[in-house]
C-alpha cells in the first residue's frame, strides 16, 4: 500500500476510475467528541465473523472515489446522521493489489452518549438484517420463521434502506410472504448464496457494531511518534490491522 499526502491525496480521492486505476473506495471514519476531543471508531462485524474498521465498496458509474466512499458510509450505517462528516483530504492510501483507495474523515459529535445511541440504533438495524437473513436461509420451525420475518419488517429504517437496493423489493416481498404464513415447512426459503440473500449480506454488511477508541487500535511500542494532534494516521491503522485478503478487514475476534 502507498500513502499519499497533501495535494496528491486530494487529487487521488477526487479522481475517477477513468483517471486512476481503481475498483473501490473506502473511509476510516473517526467520531470525535466535542467535549473531550477523543476519537472513536465504529466497527462492524461482518457475517463471516470478521470485524471491519472502514466503510466502502465498489465505485459506480465512474463516480469520484471520495463520493463512492461517502455513499458507502451512508449506506452501511443505514442512513443515520449524528454530525457533519468532514473529509481529511491530506491523506489517502492506495492498495494496488485490490485497486482500492481509502481516505479518512471525522464526524464531530456532542458527547459519548450521542455515540452510544448511534451504536444502539445500528445494532437494532443489524439485528433486523440478521433476522431477515435467518428467516430466508435457515431451516427453522415455521412459527420461528414468521417471528424472525416480523421482527425484521418491524425495523422501518432497515426496511427503508433495503428498498433503495436493486433487489430490495424482492427481499421485502419474501419477508412479507413469510409473515403471512405462506411457508409452512422447515426448509430454507432461499439459498444462502442466492441473489436474495446476497442482497442482505452485501447491503447491510454487518451483524453487529461496537465502539473502540482510535488509539486503542494501534499496537506499537512508540505510539506517540505516530499521532498527529487529535488524529490517528490512517496508514498505520491499515498497516497493522487489516489482513491481506480484502481491504478494510481486521482480525477475527
């Protein structure tokens, strides 16, 4: 991975795939408390069991990499907003192996209580996604399947975001059919690798969320040498905590 700074970083983030070889973009988002100035990271637990520190995905229709990263952040966090997202155009990382560009940004929030409420809402959405996936792909008792579908459909934010996806209407239709009791045996409604199930896995991304302090993610002997005032260099988090199979992943825990 190569780190860019200053004008080179800004140019990279604002470029498009037609200008810079790349298939995807992401953000490392720091949630900064206005009262304590302490940075936190929100990480999501993928369905595979790995925790992910960054948000991001594939670039659409030759959009700018930074626009892709912001869009993915909004999608993966179910459209929730708790503060202004400020992009740090002074640093960007390019991963040539995956043709992936990662920047960093900060969301300014009032206090830790606001962040905890944000996480609680994300967890509810993640639970709805998990329930929807289980209702569709697990071999379960019909009554349990109905209960799972009902719980998933009961989360309006999850359903609303899901309906924005290309196959979201189909997912909601299947869940509604389950809720009506149309599936009366224990067999799976759809296969785990089906397009319907994949829509949930790709769109929702996570089965859980939690909060960690940014500085806790650095496991270095001399942490102070790496810190800029009130910030953590994105490159160090990428270098020490992402595995080499896909961008944005940290160790399973």
